[in-house]
């Protein structure tokens, strides 16, 4: 129980719960089924991003290029499927996106690991590069409706559960793509907790030198981490397309800040080596619930960016403050001996 | 004696030499490919009026990086400062305003913009120095916040049809030839030179960026200096924004979105170490000019749109870093950084 | 027939332009505790790296358990039973105790999947072997330095180590923890595991090892049984020089009091500390790690301001709640960890010297007066004999002794009244040590008040004229140097347990 109180995840959960209650109090509509489903659907893609960001940050790095990778895969896969007039199952789309994403991620990993470059600046560079290729070379445009490959739209329409809002007869449903998130979470969890590869990721994030001495192939692990991040991002891109029935090449831009902040909020240390998937999921849930509930809270939509910014500042500030206090606690402490009775006259311990 | 100093100024700094070499190569390449279009006075003047806006902003990113951090919020802060200035201009200069009234409003608007830059920078500085928030996270967060305020102030719309007086003022040509923005840029560079290379404050910034802990143990006011560094960055962001507004005669919440990336490219290219504690102004200024040459060079090809440019920036940034790594000898450097 | 775990003969190793090892040999018998000693730059780190496969030797023969080995890799070395514990222990603070202990085993066996049950079991088993009682699920970052070291030892054991190399293992341990370490090492010996103990602390060499090897300048100086060693020949083997030293005799009773501290207390640091330092005096505060000595220094310097009590410098009482306040009061501090806390390694020697007085070296609105700066740097560089061809070189190009001089220069440039030095000669070779003593004595002669915090008793006896003994947060002894012996101090400091020193 004591451990539960000390854990960062508990605090995030409490804040999340309080937020939900607050929104319910202000609007009376938070806990309605259709609202909860909307939130869940809004959460799917960010949660996948939170997953890959968690893994990258835990390894001691950072990646701001993942929204670009997702957009890139989304667009390229769609175009390829269009060109070959594909009529088959959606699985191919996912596989292609995963492969392309993995390759793009591998570029990140290779640059960072082989040349010991700072991950933030490398991924800023690849972000520019990928966007430039996508928008400049490929001249990506928005694709929607009937132009989308049929497998995407049909998969997007598949649902696990559906409900109707009696007030306006709008149907809201939980799409099958949720299962992809669930699958990704399970796979990532197993890798991180039960494979040597996963543990090595944390080891590298803790102390690269110690990891080298332990015999861990640090370079390979780093490349694999960014590869994995790209893979998940690619798949997330397809999922997004399925959910929104839209292929928009720049819609995802800018989400990286929220995701990184969410993951850090959830307890993944920005320096690496610590953190949990649970925390990351709670963090992204908190941020998503907040951005999506602004309307219910009575805050005009224009304020959304600002509110997200404040949440990021507040969340990371709090994390940092907590880390400072924890650091102070670890400072050396002397066990002070009790005061001695005044020594006898002329006495001197000898 | 003077020759010796010039020689040492150029030759002692390997990074600077590399940059000069790069500039030379670029100019040669352009001379071969499209000399006619490039070496026209029109083009040169056009170049001169483009780079000041992001050039000044990159000076801000430079000092933040030397202090051991990074400033990803420059563009957001610039937009916030300019949108505020724009609103003031619109409010205070009706159609029939006299020149005196206009001048007063312009001064007020500029003052407001600078103040916002100062305060915004202070926010960054406090987060980084007092709460120990990693600079990446702090400035990404403030970037969102500042952009968010811009969106609220403008409703997402562009503020155009600014009173012409401001645009006219910015369009002034000093000594009849030099566009005002260049003069502003030159003044900023001079001010930064004095601040970084000649003042005690600048030396402190370098020391703190090298080793924060030792700086505390040596009696340096770490929190104060870091906050001040970000405040300088904020003011520079505001100045860059004003120059931008003068040129575009409008203000919008998402202007300059590619500048963040460009500024980082400029400072890294210019020899500033992302880990902090080093970087020379001559390198950064040369990098600004190199970027402008590349940008204008690309502009000469009509097939190349803005997105292609992004591609180029990305490739250049990555290549520069890889080359720097390969060029390093690996031995601890005897030269001071 | 002697059973050797390791025999290294005529080992050579070159780096660019430097011959790090020149025909070095070392032999370690099964179950032996062998000490490798040498100053900084003697080649002992390089030798260890060659033995453990990190560096490939350029010549010579390496035999492990009787079998000749060429081209040893770190993984092979580990498989042959050679484990190195570096000074930072190479542990992962964000992982649990059990995971840290079994980590090398996992990588060595090429395991792909984690069996948490097995890991827990192995960890508990190994901890029991060395008498370590820790919560296996605790994060290592929450543990003390001594516990972390024990985890590193346990980790070596899991890997079936035959030879454990420990690099300066006692640097950050309290006396009690050192005794515990020695107990564990003796326990390892009983299991037939050999220990190569790298140290330059003569008392440790004497108390724990059976045989020793001393290196100097990349060559063997001597190897033999520890029983043949004594204090004098140890020093001369290590440095090649003889040092004659008299205790510094100073009479300061008539001098003014430079600093007076009354009833200073800090929660979790120290309690009720009172003392005086006179001008021209060198006061030594002796106390082991954990006695509160560093906390006291940090309080006097404003980094961890005290809760209660007063500090008076030159008859003026100051509330020292920040570094600036301490410096304004005239107090300067040379920290324990010179490299991370005292120096800006990548910046020039010049910058490091003037960093604390930048505001004073300005003319006009905050602009540095370069002539003045250069003059200052040259003055203090000469005064402290900092050996460098160019003050513009980075400080990291200097040796440990010279680096310490730069830190001293920084404070002298500020003209501090009171200098507090925490472990001033840690990591400094013997030659430079004596030079630093010389400098401190010169400063004392110039009427500065000097406080040295040290647990190096010979140094204390040589250097100061007054000793305060600190233990568990309090001062338990206060003596003029003439009234006390090193032995007595040692006993007090250790709290009555016998601190094993060699009787000269």
C-alpha cells in the first residue's frame, strides 16, 4: 500500500479522476456512454503514440518525428493501394505501414547511435526531412471519401460496440481498431517487462556506459528502439485514417509536444531508465480528456492550444519539482549522536 | 599587428573556417548554375531583407543554447509579441491619424512587443532555472501556451490591413540604400557580441552552460543568469517578430512555423554545442548568411516550393552534425571552446 | 605447485605517442588477495583493462587458469571468471536490486526471456552468501553507496567469478562500511575467489592484502609479500622519491580570530558545532564519511545553510544562507569532487581562475577589462606554479595536482580570509600532495585561516596545528597537534573500534 502512495501513477490517476468528476459536475454529460466512447476513440491514436514515445524516452532518447512518420505512412500506403487498385484485406495496409515506419525509424536510430548525435536535434532534422519529402516531393494532398481504399473504410466502419444518443439519434461506436491499440500495449508490455531486449532498453536509459560494460549491444538496442517507434507510428497512422475516414497529411503535426508531456507526466523520466506503460497511458488519458472536454467545461475552442500548453507546463513543472525534492531526500544524512553528558573536569577522551 | 589579429580571428577557429569554405562552395556552385539570376542587385537586396527576421531569432536560440538549454518557443513568443503590437497599432491609428499620433502608437506598440518578449522569456528562464524543468519540455510547453494566447487573441484569423505607417517605417532605407531590417540585425549582432564576448554576464553564461554545479560552487548566480539569458532570447524573438510584421504587414498565430527548425539549424551549423557552454557569434552569423544563400538559391528554381526547402534544411542539419562528428579527433580539445 | 588464476607476463600497451605499459607482469594466485598500487598515471587502470579484455595488449603473454589467452574480449574475460567492479559500480539506479544482481548473468548467458522467479531466487541466494539483507524489489537508486557496492559484488558472484578486480573500492565508504567490505572479501577468499584490490591507501594495503604489486610510469617497481612492506618504502616505491617532512610548527595563539562558529546545527547534518580558527592557523577537521564533515563545510559555505547558530568572520557575524553570502563574508570552499564541482573542465585555465571575481574585473557597464583579467591570471598562475604552456588551454589538460592549484587560484584571486578545503589531496599524486601542503603553509604564513577536512591521518599530522575530531554529527575532540597522536585520533574517529594502522 505504501508503495502505491509513493508511485507517480497514483497521483496522475487521482488528478484524472478529479478532472472527470469536475467535467461531470459542470456539464452533467461526462459519464454519458456516448461521451465516454468519443473520448475512448479520441484516445486511440494518441495512446499509440504515447506507447512509442514511452519506449524511446525510457531508452534515454527522444523522438519528435513520429507524427511525420505516421502521416507519411498514412499517405504513402493510401497512394500505393490506390495505384494498384487494391481490393484485399486491410492487413496489407498495416503491414506496409509498419515496414515503412520501421525503416524511417531506423534512419533516426542509425543517425543517433552511430554518430552519437543529440536525439532531439536529429529527430527535428528528420521531421523536417520527412515532411519535406511528403509535402514537397510527393506533393501530398488530402484524400477522403470514396477515394480511400475500400479496405480502409470498411475496416474503419467495423465496430465492437455501438450506442445511439437519444437526443439527436447520432450513433457512436467503439471501432475494432481499438483492438490494435490493445494489441500494441500488450506486445510492448511483454517486451519491456519480460524480455532481455526490453530490460536492456531500461538499462541503456539508466547508464549507457554501465550498459556497455554489462555486455549490452547499446548501438543495436538504440536503433531497434527508434525502429520500433517508427513501426508503431506507421501503424497508428493507418488507424487514424480508419477512424477519421480521412487521409490528411498535416493533421497530426504538433501532437508530439502533447504526447511527450503526457508520457513525462505519467512518470517516465525524461532522462531515461524509468517509467511504466500504465503511467504513460494515464498521462495521455489526462491530456486527451482535458483537450476534449473543454467544450463540456464551457471553455471556447480557441482556448484549447493555450490550455494544453498550460497543462504541459504545469505537468512537467510538477514532475521536475518532485524530482528536485526526491533528490534532496537522497542527500547524505548524518545520524547525529545524542549529546553527551558534560565530561568530568579535565577529562579528555584518549 | 592588425594583420595578425585578423589572421587569428579567421584561422584559429576550425568551425568558422569550415563555414567560410561552405559559403565559398555555395557561391561557386551558384555562379556555375544560375549566375544571372542570383547576382542581380534586386536579388541581393531581396536577400538582405529576408534573413534579418529569422537571423535575429536565431541569436536568441544561440544564447539559450550556450546557457545549456534550448529555446523552442521563439516563434510562438515572436507571434505573441507582434500580434499584441498589431492590435495596438490597429486600435491607436485610425485612418485619419496624424504622423505624431502614429509615431506615438508605433513606439507604444514596439515597447509592448519588447515587454512581452521580456516577460515570456522570463517565464522560460524561471521554469528552467528554478523548477529545473528540462529546457526542451519547458519551451515546448510555453510555445504551446504562447501560440494558444495568439489563437485566442486572433480567433485564428490573420490581422492584416495594418496601418501603413508601420510598414512604411520598416521599409525605410538607411542612408538611402540599406533596408532598416538589416540595420536592426546589425545592431542586434553588435549587442550580442558585446554581451557574449565582452561582458562579465556573457562569460558567466558560458561557464554556467559548461557546468552548472561548478558555477554554483564558484558563487555565480546561476538562476539569475539563466533567467536573464532566456529574457534576452525573448526580446530577440520579439524584435525578429516585429521585423517580420513589418515585411508582411500582417500578423498571424502560426507565422514563421518553419523558423524554429531553421534557427536550430543555424546555431548548430554555426558551431554552438547543443550541450551548452560554447559557440561563437561569427559562426552563427555566417550560418545565417549561408542559410539565406541556400534559400535564395533554391528560390531560383521554380519547381522548388517551400516544402522542398524543409527537406533541404533537414538534410543540411543532419549532414552538418554527421560531418562534425566525423571531423572530431576524439581527443580532448586543447583549444578553448 | 602454486595455482595461478592469472599470470600476465611482459605486457605491453601503447596508445598514440604514449607507452602505457612496458613489460609489466603480475601474478595472482587462487584465493589470494592481491593489491595493485600506483599513482595516477602509473598504468594500473590500463593493466586492469588489459586483464579484463577491454584493451588488447600489444605484446606479452596472458594466462588465465593456466591456459594461454590471446585476443581476450570482455565477454570472454567474464566467462573465464574475471569480473571488474569499477569505481562507479556500473549499476543501473532505476532498476531493482534483484535485477541488478542478475543482470550480467543474463547478458552472459544470452538469455532472451526474463524469468522473474529465477532472478529473485538467484538474487536472494547470492545476497545470503555475503550476508547482505536488502529488499530485492527496492530500486537501487534509493540505496547507500556501500549497499550499491555490495550489489556489484553479488553480481560478480552470480557470474561464478574466480577473480574479482576492485578499483579503489573504499573511496566513498565510511569506516564501518570498509570493515564490512573487508569481511566480505575475506569470505570470498574462503570460497577460493581471488581479489585484485586497486588502492593507493597504504593502511588498506597492509590490512587486507597478502601480496602486492606496485607500478610506476607503466613499469613494475616491485612485487612481493605485504609483510615486507612498511610506510617508508611504500612511499618511495610509489613515487621514486623520499619525502622528509617535519610537522609544521606554528604559534598562532596571539593571532586574531579569523572565524568563530557557535552552536551551529543542521538537521540531519550536525549538531552544536563550535570552534575558532585564528589567522595563520591550519585547522584540520577529522572525521570519516558520514560524520557530517561535508555538511558542516557546505553550511559554512552557504550551500546547505544551517538551522541554528552563528558564524562570525573577522568579528562580523554573518547570516550565511547562500554562496554569495559566504563569499561576501570571505569564505571560500574547495569541494571534495574537484572535477564536477570545482572546475569547468572544458574551459580555459584562465576562465577557471577568474570565474569567481568576474564582476570585479569589469570596467564600464559590466564589460570585462581584458588587461586586468590577463594580469590576474598570470599573477596567480605564477604564484601557484601552475604548470602549463598556455593559460588558454582547457583545464582538463592538466594533471590532478595542477587542477587543484587552479581551484586554489580561483579562491586566492578572490582574496578570501578563510579557506575551507575538503579532501584537498584526494586523487592527487604524492609529489603534488606535498606541493599543495607547501602552498597551504605559505598561505597560512600570509595570515589566512585554513580549514582542511581530511581523513588522511598522516596528512593531518603533517599539516595542521589544531585538530577537531568529528563523529556522528558532533565534535568529540579538540586538540593542539602537540597533544595528540595519529593513533589516538584514529581510535576516536572510529568510535573505539581498532582502526588498523601500521605502527611505524
